[in-house]
């Protein structure tokens, strides 16, 4: 019943409670809200100071931990050593080269445009609207209720809020994958399915071209034995010819750095590679609305830029993008409309 961020905090709390001599953390702040990141960072620092434990952190977002570290080891994509030294030495001396290699270097800009923010959404321009909506995971308890929302067409909407506020549940409900406990979700007339305007009533084929969903856990949407076949699932279901499918698949493989992994089993990829594949599988079918739950978690700098720039291009083409995220840089670069959920 816990959210992804709450599960992460629980796992970390269990490790810290053991007061170990060696504390090894793999992406410890993934999917945490900003307050959760600060709490975890402070808790780890207190435990290390009190016990004298050795701390090893595997992390893409280095700025969170840089001032606590005495040594930074940077490993390249080929397994070779890119840098090894104090944080100041590694980031100051090698910063530009490391950023080019895909490392998040504190203070190093990503070089993408910042899209404008829309202060209010006009229901008349909305592609999705909700009325007195209550969302639920278990059909018994509402995690949010009374939601009167409008998702503007052809721009970004970012859903923010603390862990456990119901952001993922709302996203799944908007995408037609969870039924509402109360109230309604209604799509614009241009998206009407055979059974009406409520996405939960549409067939899977109707959803393919109308609303695509990128799950928080990428493995929840993988169906095939190879990366290439995974990308072709949607286009094949839509009846596209082989030439068109191959062109779309090849372009996405290249764009998101997955070409060398085309024959790999999706379940054997790294966390960051799985995330890029999950985003690409939805983009392959070119839906009118893309709903993404934490689209950039687990990404190095290069992967992050690839995903965010691709979403910016989709917005420029008129696609509606709805993103659940704690990533302040994603929020800033996607711009658009905000939906903020309280705890």
C-alpha cells in the first residue's frame, strides 16, 4: 500500500537502524520528494558521524552527496575508470569532460530550453477534465478526493506533491487504467472512444493512440523478449507495415541510446536503460496524450537530456504530456501547467 517513495524511505530506515560498519546505498534518494531527500541525507550523515561507518553511495545526482564525500570514483559506460579523487578535484578539474560523458556535475547546466509556465488551465482548452474526482488504489479508500482538474491540450502538465499524496494513482486514473472511486474523468470530444469520453471505458487499442502510460516501475509494462520487439508492440497492434515499424523503432533506439541493446532482454537492462525503454515504448505508438510517472529516475546526465529533450519535442508537435515528478529540473524544463497534491 506504500508509494514508491515511501518504500524507498522504509528500506533506508531499515538499513540505518542496523547501524552497520559499512553502509552501501544504491540510488538512495530515487523517487523521493525534496523533503524526503533532505531527511535521508541528514539521517545518513548522522549515522555515519555517530558510528564511524564507511559510506559508499552509488548515485547519478552527485550534488546531494558531494559535500559528505571524501572520494569520488567515476566509472565509464565501458567499465573503465574516468576519474578518482576528492570531490573538488574530480568535479573542478574534470568537470567538462565528465559532463560530456554523461556524469551529473554539480552546477553544470544541461543546455536545454526552459519552457514557459502556464498559471491556470482553462477547462475549455482541456484534453482531460475531472469532476469531483476521488482516486483510489484498492477501491475502498480514497487517497485524494474532490479533484476538479483540467489538463490543457498540447502542453505539459506536471503533477507534484509529497510521497504518498496519490500522484501515481491520479496518473493511472487519468490514463484510463484505474477506475475512479467517485466522480468522473472526461476526455475532449476529439478523443471520444466507441464507449464515450471516459478513458476507463476505452479498449486497449483505443488507448494506444489516445493515452499512453509510462509506469513508475518500468518492468510492469514489458511484454517481449527483446528491446526491439518491445518497441514494436504498439505499432504492430495498430497494424502498421514493417517498413514503418522499423523506421520508428530504429529512430527511438538511436535517440535514447539503446541501439546496441536492441537484441537484449528488457529485464536484463540497467534501471536507467529500462526507464528509457519504457518511455520509448509509449512514444512508438504516437498517442495524443503521454502520461509518465517519474520519467527521469535513474538517469545519468546524457539519458536525462535525451528523455527531456524528446518530451519537449513532443510538446512542440502538439502532444499533451502529463508527468509525475519530484525532479525540479524536469518541472522547470517542461514548463506548462501544475497540479499540486497535498499529503
